[in-house]
């Protein structure tokens, strides 16, 4: 018996990529004239975590992104397809 093949999920072209989310977070921080350190303090995370989110590197927990987005006044929207 063969196992079912996994198919690559289709990507919604309107959904932003990790790089685009990172870019928007960094731009919003700069618009608000916040340093990475001050944003980190306001969000209750480390500066290196803010840097990782802004560069889109490493594995970042969703809760961390939510905390940063909240401080920046950004919404993360998860809608049904």
C-alpha cells in the first residue's frame, strides 16, 4: 500500500510573504521613530527578537510577531480562504 502524496498548498497571491511582513514591520517602526531596542522594551521581547522579525530570519514564534505588531498598531489578519 502506498502512502498518499503530499501536494504543495497553493499560495494566495494576495497574501504577503515573510519578507514582505518583515519589511512592513521595519518600515512602521521607522515611521514611528522607534529604535529596535525601544520597540523590544514596549513589546516585552528582546532586541535580537525584533531584529530577527525585521530581517525575516531564524524561527520566530507567532506570539512574538503578534506582540510586535500590536505595539506598532498593525493587524495580522487570518481569514478563511
